[in-house]
């Protein structure tokens, strides 16, 4: 995952304002969730809090379901 070019996704983010979750981390969580047949943003939010595999991928960060869903929607538009 770290070698995939995600420049189109990164270009959607601004360096200004409050810090946000890194798009690469959100992409890892989303793809791993799809591989585990977990498609719901609420279930992904729970997995990031309770599942060791998701915790490791997220670096112990805990994006909420709104953040996951927004990322999924914005990255699919491009």
C-alpha cells in the first residue's frame, strides 16, 4: 500500500487548517475493511477501536464513521 501512487487523493487535501487523518491511513483501513467484508462506516469505526489489525493499520488513530464515509465519497468522485 505504501508504494501505490495516491497523488490524486492527496491533491484534494489542503495544508491549511486543522490537521486531519492522513489519506493513506484511511485508504488502508477502507481496503482492509473491504477485504474483511466490512463495508459499513460505523462497523469500520468500531473495528478501528476494537480489532488489532485495524488498530495497527490506523496507527492507533480512531477516525469516526463520518470521516470514513466522507473520505470514501470524496475519493470515489475522482
